[in-house]
């Protein structure tokens, strides 16, 4: 009601809560690995990570009070089980890679007609809102990122079975049953909503295009509908995905899809994933136009007051370069993830610098906030408010200006960083 004192968000949270009330099991529930499960009645507690899911919406005859369900694939270090999570008013917020626990009283076989290529042969059905013998919990605060992450069949120091390169997968490997590929996130596109496209159940079509790569090839991973929200928690050149049984469309511009039989594991703790993450980050060091200045790495005050200071020439040092997001304000919204991003002064504002031994090209250095203020006489916010006359004055002032730079080498970003500026 209008004017009842409640906001629309508060009303929505009451009508469609995102988490269940606290629950105390009435009996004893045995903790079990998925690989040890057998069909039949038994009070069990299962823990694993979500590797695939989709949402089904519509009235149900059994159970009669349900408005729909989430069909989840939950995986631990030993295997995968299908969990049908029925809901009425609950609005479960789940994503790929989340650690969850399931309390159930019965395990069943998956329908034989749906078995081909499936990672799981067992299923369980729960309705926590209507059945006190079952429960579902998402471990948001207690997940340290280590539990239930090892791929099934993985042995330390051994090649993961059926793992192939992205290039081999695109060039015919997608036909192999249980094929696996390991890819690194390159870019995450914006979430696109198709107003004129809906499912039979009335869901509006939504997708995210994600650039992925390994050392052999590049492709696009598409996440549709409820899977699309998972991408907002991933980081380019850092997040690694292990995909088992993904789909493939196209070859010259390959598109990888998540099918009902697909398992998506996020940041698996395997040697190949560690190597691929390092490979991806090494590319970023050469591509990023303005990485963040590494604060609290250098003891600047000690360096400034030291009795012995080493003078380096430009010929003594080397550089890398990078990828941009430009705006005329200190903060701007990212077109891909729609988040507010705090921007730094463009390093290319300083042109080529020379001494008697060589030169450093425009935009190669990463400047601290203090260094920018010492060089320009103002901070980023003040610079953004300058009119063209002031900017022209600054341009003429910087041309042929003689100064010394207190610099350091950042191993993290692979660049020279300027800590302080002394103008002569």
C-alpha cells in the first residue's frame, strides 16, 4: 500500500526472502561424500559447490504448494549429484562456484532417458519451505575457497583425464564424451536483456558474453538466463574455469555454451590452472594502460633521506604497456560490469621523457597520487575541473621541464612506478 511506511524493497524482501530461517534438524543426519551415495531413504548432509543450474517456474501438482524449482548440479571432491530445490516464496540467490549444504532424507536415480553424458546418476528433491526434514544453506560467510574444489579424478602432479586445449576442443574435441577444457577469463561483457525473447515459462532472455582463452586459442563463453549473474563475481586474467561437457557453436568464431550436462568449476586448485592464471596475468602486465599504484610497497621516506641513493639512467631500465577505460571525471561507470570505477590520471599525459642516455615512451610509467600532485600542482579531482586555458598553461610548463624521479619496480604489475617528483 502507498504510504504504509514500507519501501518497495522491504515489501519484496518479505514476500520473497532470499534466505531460509534458521533450522535445527530433529534427528541425526550423516555427513556423506557424493561418491558413497546409493538410492534409498536416509538422513544425509551433503556439501558441495554449484557447477550448473537452471530455474523452472510454474505451478506444480507434486509438491502442490511449490511455485517452481531450481535444478542444481552440486559437486564435491568425489562426484556430482542433482538437487531439485523446490520453492514457494523463496527467491534463492545462487551462482556458479558457490559452496552449499543440503539436508535430505532420500536419494533417487536419475531418469534413465536423461543419462547420456550426464555427470551425475543420482538426484534428490527437497522443499525446505514446506518440509522440516530438509534444508538448503549457502555458505556465504564461512567459505574460505578451499572446500570441494578438486576436480573428480585429479591426482597431484598428474594430467587431468580428458583435459584438452581450447584449440583441440574447437577443432573436433567437442565430440568427445566428458571432454574438459581449462580456460582463463579475458573479458566480461555487459548483461544483455532481450525484451522480445522469453521462455515458455515467461522468463525474459538475458545473456553475458565472456571472452575466454588458453595458450592455444580464444573463444566466447555465453551464459544465459539465471547463469548470467555468476559472471559478475569473476575477474579477467585471474578467474579460471574448468568446463566439462560444454557445448560448441561455430568454428571460426567459436561460442562455448553451458548445456544441461555441463559442469562449470571455478578456480580449481590444480597445477594447470595455476600456470594458466600466471600466463594470463603476464599478458595483462604488457597490456594494461594504467594499473593501480602499489601502495605500501616502497619505503619512500627512507629512500628520500638515505645517505646513499643510486642514480639510474633511462638506458638502465625496461618497460611494459596496456588496456584503457577513459573518462573526464575521477569516477566513471564501467560499460561491461556497470560498477563505479575510480580512475587515475592518464599516464599518457606525460609525453616522452629523455635524459642523456635514452628515452621513455609516453604512458610507460605508473605514478602515485603524491607524484602527480608534485608534478602538476593539483590532484585528479582538481585537474578534472580545469578549463582549457589552465590545461594549455600546464602543457607549456611541462614541456622541457627538468625533474628527478624517485622510482621503484613493482613485481606485481611488472612496471616502473613513480613514488615522488622533485622539480629543479
